[in-house]
C-alpha cells in the first residue's frame, strides 16, 4: 500500500559561509548576508520520504513556512521527486519562535492527513531540534526522533532505528507518526533532469504577483490557472486559510526572547605539542587515560 | 557541498561565451516540441536555462556522490562471477543508480523516449564533469552513443523496445566491435551473423576487449555476407544479454578499473539487424565511433582537470627551500603549461562538439520530408562543408585531448614528486586512467591518419581562413599576425608534402596535424580573449577567502592566448623544418636502425 508522507522543510542561511555581518543588532539573523539553502537534514528527511514512495508507492508533500523566497527550496523538492508543495507565508508569521512555528505547521499538517510526517532533526540556523517534537505534540502523534533508518513498514506500524550517539534503539510505533531524521540516514538524491526542466516554472501566487508587478501585461489569474492545470502550482496558504488562532502565531505566540548575543572567541590558553611519533602518541594516550578523558 | 560544474571557471565562462542559441534551435528543431512535452523548451533562452540547471545537478552529484567513491572503485575493480555474470565495484553500481535517478542516461535522446534531447556540446561538458569524478564511470555514462546509433539508424519498433530503457537508466549498452584479430582494422571482423529459414538472425563467434560487454544491450558488428571480405561484408546487430552470450574473461587492466572489459562468446545468439545489411561498418559504426571519439576527448578533459587541481594545490602548499615549490621557475612553468593545455583542449573539444551539433541539426533538416524544399536544399549544401570539418575536427580533438591528458597527468605526478608516485594521492590513479585514452576508440596514430586527410585536403585552409575572418579585439592583433604567419608556413608544408606522395604524408602526419591544431587553438584563444562576456575569475593574489582578487576572464584569456601562440610559433617553425627536411630514413633504414627482432624472455 502507498503512504502519504508530509515533509516539513526550512530554508536556512548557509552557516558554513558565515561572516561578520551574520547577526543583526537586535539578535536576529541577518538573512540578507548569507546565501539561503535547503536545511541539510531536511534533505535527509525528504530522501527518506521519497524512498518510502519508491518502495511502497504513495505520495510526498513538502511544506515550508517562510518568506516567499522559500519557494526556492520547495521547487528544489519538486525537482528531487516531491509530488506537491505547500508554502505557508503570511506577514503575521513573522518572529515566530519554535513554539509558534510548530503550532502553524501543525495546522497545515492536520489538513494534509498524512500517514507519516518527516522532518530534519534540526535546522542549522537555530539548532534547537524543537520544531519536530513540538509539532508531533500538537498533533497528538507519536514522535520518533534521531531516526536513521526505517526497518519495517507494514501499513499499520513502523519500526525505525534511532541513532542515540552512543548506540542504537529500535522503536516500533503505530501510524500516523512523526519522525525526525539525522544526516547519517542517507545520501539525498540530486534534482532529476526531467523534473528540473518541467518544474522550473512552478510558482506560488505571490511569485506570480511579483512577476506581474515587473510586467503589467501579465494576467495573474490566467497564469495561476495555467500553472494549476499543468500541475505547476506551489500551493500558498496563509493563517486565515489554516484557521489558525492568531494568539499562538508570530510574535504574540512566541515566548522565546533573545536576551543577549555574545560573540564567543575561542582562544588556546594552554597548548602542548605532541611529537608525531609512536612514543609521542602513546604518551598522549597515557595522559588522557590518566586524567580520565578516555578509557 | 561541491560542484564540478560551478567550481570550474573555464567551463562557466565558455558556457556564457559560446553562442548556444543556434545549437539549441537545431537540437529542438525550431522548438517545435514545446507544448507537446513537459520538458521541451519554448525558446533558446529556456533551453539554455535547462542545460545550466541539469549540468548544475550533475556537477553536484559528481562532486558529492561519485568522486568520494573513485578510490574504492579503483581498488575494488570488477568481478567475473562463477555464473558468468559481472559485478561492478560497489561505487560504480551506486553511481549508476544515482545517475539513472538523476535522469541523465538519455542525454541526447529525443523527448519522446524520455531523453533530454540535449546537444552534443552539453553532453561533452557533462562527460568531462563525470570523468573528473571517476574516469571509469565515463565508460558507461559516456557511451550513450549506443542509444543514439539505434535512434539514428534502427527501425521504429527497435527504438521503442530499447530507447526508453536507455533513457531511464534501466539498461546499459556496449559497442561490440573488436575481435582478437580485428582491433584497429575492423574490416577484418569475423564473428558470423546468419539467418534461419524464417529469416531470423543469429550471432556466433568471439569478441574481445569489449567495454561494458556485460551490459544488457549489445550492438554487435558481424559478418553477414560470408562471401564478402572487408567492410562491405559487415552489418550491425542488436541483441540482449542472455544465456547464449557468455562473458568468458575479464581483462586485468592498468587503469579504469571500474569499467569491465570483457571477452564475449556468442553461441547462436538471437539478434536483430540495425538498418540495412552491409552498412554496418561503413555507415553505422563510423557514426558511432565518431561520437565515441568525442566522448573520449571529453573523458580526457575530466581526467586532466582532476590531475591539474591536485598539482595546483600541492604546488601552493608544499614547502621546500623555505617557500612553496610554486616559487621555483620549473614548477611554475609546469603548472601554467598544464592549465594552458587543458584550456586549449577544452576550446578544441567544445568547438568540435558545436560543429557536430550543426552537422546533426542540418542533417535533420535535410532529411525531414516536411522541410521547406528551399530550406532543405540550403541545409544539404551547408552540410557538405560541415561534414568535412567535423570529420577533421573529431580526430583532432580525440588526438589532442587524449595526448594532453597523458602529459598533464604525468606532469601532475612530477609536481607532487615522490608523493605523486605513491597511492596516497589520486595522481597515480589518474595517470593510469589516462593511459588508455590515446589507445581506445582509435589510437592516436589512427586519429592522425584521419585528421591529416583534412589537413592536406583543403579543409583546414578554408577553416583557418574563416577563423581569421572573425571579429577580434584590438588587443590580439599582433597575435593574429603570428597565426597568419603560421598558416602560411602550414600551407608551404602541405605543398611540400603533396609533392612527396601519400607515404610521406602519413610519415609526417603528426607534425602536420600538430601545426594545424596549434593554429586552430590559437584562433579559439583569441576569440575567447575578445569575449564581451562579463565574467570574473579569482587569481591567486592575496585577498581573503571570502573576497579573493579577481580579473575579467577576457583579460586572463589574453594572457593565455599570448603564451600559447608565442610558444607554439617556435614549435611550428621547428615542426616545419622537420617536415620540409624530406627525411625518409624511416622507410629506407628501418631494418638497420631497428635491428633484429629480440627474443623475449
């Protein structure tokens, strides 16, 4: 039987290319200073969902909450094999912390009625690893975090292997369930050429409206209808469509406040040279055992 | 995350500099497929966007997925199992699966079979990118000409049977041509093709040195006319791998360990005829080989690029005599010359691929019954000239790029010194992989035989005239004068050689072709130096990693053009002296100079 997988994805600043301008003075991330990329572990989650589809059939829907620019990663997901993409974009989502984000995402997931919800373990910008578990809580779904492999999937239940860092755990759950996926799970596939050629024209409403602003001859409704008929529409949902309670969204729904930003500079206070010889290494290992760092 | 397409400034520059719009229009036959297929572009701009996006995805796959597997592929090699099947090394099997999932196994096949319908030029770029990641993988990824041959020449039902499976990567193929007694001389092929009373064809005999002979679909050259010797007794057949096709042996090779080289025994294997009888070698295999030669040239580019990058890095980081070794004049020279040869090879390969795309495009127009008669007539006329040019440039590219690749990979080991000879670095593997490129799909010597006909037959002179008539920037005027002088020298050499006869032409074929290539590449460099494309490339001059110092590519290409043309002008004079010496001692004194045949251990 097929499964409907919903994958929650996030567009994040590429923290590998961080520079001095990465943070704003108010403690929020300066997104303009960094290239935006597909959050790496969300790609692992997408790969796991596509693998489920390849093996068992079904479909994959990707959902992202973010600025209109996040449509880029949704297109990327379509290139890789997702069947449907949903962008939740609404000015009232701005400044949402993990709690508010989880609430909004849970409203969207509920509408999609998935069998399995997958997300990356954590995003490389906040590194909280909270959104997956909180979304599961709000949906009342069992949550399996740190999933590395799905070992069994038989319609009613799922067995997954969790990577706990110092060991593995096999967990069985009923469906539907939410999984957060780690980067050791798989190697994400690259975009498919035939899908690139097709889905490069996929757009959401706000992008069509932006095109029309530059070229007034464009009829937004006509373009929208044409894309919809070709299956090239990225669905765009706002908080009204989700019938979300605004008290739980955006700044109002976010108890997290940045208290202070500190620039941490790591400096070596004490260093010791180890000779690159067998004796040197043995001496170092001995010392580490002595002070109980290892062993 | 790496990307072998995006991280290569020369490819990025050429992608923008070369006029891709006409070849896109030819490939898409005037964009008539737009609307009929989801994937067909509506105009040149969209086609070029498609090329860029697909190469980007392939560049990412090559860097992140394939390249990390290349070392284990080389160590593991292929295995012939007791049941006669062949197992690829794990890394090849995984990479092929990834390439199939990326929809890139039908690069040039038409939309209707699930192919990308991309031009040969874009395919050449793709082969270079994949070969840089793993040279042996190219021997499967880069053999899509097998499917093209079916597409060009086979009946519709054979196309329907095989092409969708090629495009989706479900099957791979092999060109089954060589036999123990028919290597370079394919006219000597003996493998027998015969018919039963119902007219069904079967194959019987042995083939040797068959790249990917364990593939699912085999294109087999066989003698269908038992009474007829030579090429006209041969036809081309297609068959499936099955119990009557046995892999008898896997060769133990110097390099490209991921590519299985098989000896095959056909025991009355059922097969189907491609196209018409007797045209197997003279038409179909010639077409197939021309595509494969361009493929090997592109493979050579990828191997050379990989080796150069290792050497460039090492020259900057290895310290001797109190500083990085790139401060030493001899090392500096090697590093720049390697890069110069790579860029020259790329220029020649892309130009050749572009000309082949014109040939394929014009052919489609000329042969399409729906074409406007006037347009078809014009296409036919242009086609004659283009065919001659493609027939000269193809062996030139194969020759130049494969020899260049051997020089560059050897020099890379030299830059790395003792470390380069050790298996800790990829340079030794790349040199081993490089070695086959001047041999298979026609040896260097055979490429020269093919190319020298174009050099002495007037094609090169017309082409050089055309190149000289292009518009160039003021800054290359002095270089154009040197090239004009070189062209004059070439003409004198050709006139001299013609007086000496055909034997002498083959004897001095290599220096003649070398002069011609040096002049063609010189013009191509001048064209790049005249580029109006605004593209900047990083220099090694200080600046931090985030903001390296950059120069406009056209300015850098001017420096490269100057170095290439001035250095080659001296070479051309020397080669001309050799040609005009009329020295025929090779014929006259061989027995004495080579001496008696030694007895081998």
